[in-house]
């Protein structure tokens, strides 16, 4: 799926190249005075890069519009380049913008929602409660104003955030600070009893369990305290006092690290359905909404 999404973005950004490179058909000479083509105005933060064929603002290189359908990703920052400054900007700055845009803090060892309890200076978790980090995945890239021209031609670069394995549906804006996480960014399982090494899917596909946190733990942490901390994390991420969604799901703790199965001294917090039914979408930011079950 990653290949399909990357090909789609490449097709959008390269669309104008054909008109630029291929000569006019028929070999006829056209008299007149050449006029420089107008370059596209910069997109706004919060607009999405549309699929080929969708109508939006922009040029033949890229078309931007509302994030109300299936899109190629979202603009999370716009860099207006000063004359003589490097182009494009550092890739790390684009990723940092995506993390902040989603409402996360970069702890060095992982990500946590803004306002979460801080870790120690070394990044190790506190003894009580465990410092859960969210395994946020995002692809980022700078889209230039003029993709087919030299880099220094572009007066602006738009930072595009997109899911790693599929298309985006919804907006990433404030997903961890009152918004709703698009399912394509979540990590989920089909099994209700996941363990490190089990295959994971994006949460936009039908699933029965969702990973919401990973923590470094030691033998001094009581299982009951770990379970209670996981439940509190679930309540915070769902945005509701009852993280069970009226008994439809439960917050559970598993041993190990699903992202790094070889890691030791770790535990993970996940949500699972209380029955065998599969759900669609991430539960992060669910609030008072109902679960969306697969039909």
C-alpha cells in the first residue's frame, strides 16, 4: 500500500513535467512573445493534497483542498523561502511540524500528548505512573512551489504529512488535543489478544485491538498499578471518563514492545473490543461518538 500512495503523490507532483518536456505535436512553429508561467500560490495549513482528478486550488503540479475525503496527505507547515536561503528546508523540521500539528510532544524516546507528565532528563519513565509514549508514525516531505524547476526557483515549500501505508481520511490537526486521529495513522491488530511480533494494520482497516501506549517498566511496578495507569491513558486519549465506551471495549496491558519485539523491560497498553466484532477507525479522540463496526 505504501507503493500505491507514493506513486499517487508522484503523479500529482510530476503532472506538469509532460507538458514541459514534450515538444508540440505536428512540429508547427507558433509565433509570439513568451510569457513566464505564473507559479502557484502557497496552500494554507490544514489543506490536503488532493488525489489526481479532484478539484481544488493550486497549479498543474499539485491541487489542494479540504480534508473532507480521501486525500494524499495534509499541509502542516508552509516555509516561505528568503532569497539566498537553502532550498528545500531540512526534512527534520517538516517532521517536527507534523508532530506538533498532531498535538504531540517529542520525548526523544517516543511521543506523548501535549500536557502529559514529563519524563526524567534521561528520558526514562517515572516510577509512578509509567511514562507511556505513543508510537506515532508519519511520512513527511516538502512540496516545492515549482516541482519541475530548480529548487531555488520555489518561493515556498509546503510540509506534507501523510500516513505511511495508506491514504488519509480526515484531518490530523490536534488529533491528540481534542481532535480525532485519522485511522490511517493508528496501529491496530485483528486479534483481541495481541503480542509483540503479531502483524499490525492501519486502524482504517477493520480491527479488534489498537495500540495506544508503550512504557519502559521494571519489576517494582505492580501489575494492578500498571493496569490502572493504562486505563487512565485510555480515558485521556479517547477524551471520555469511561474508556470502556459503555462496556464495548477494555483497556489492557501486554508484556513487551510491539514495535521492537526484541526490547526488554517494556509493556504496552491497548484497547480491544469486548466481543468478536471488528471496528473501523482509531479510538483516539472518540469522545461521545459511537463505535463504527464493520458491516
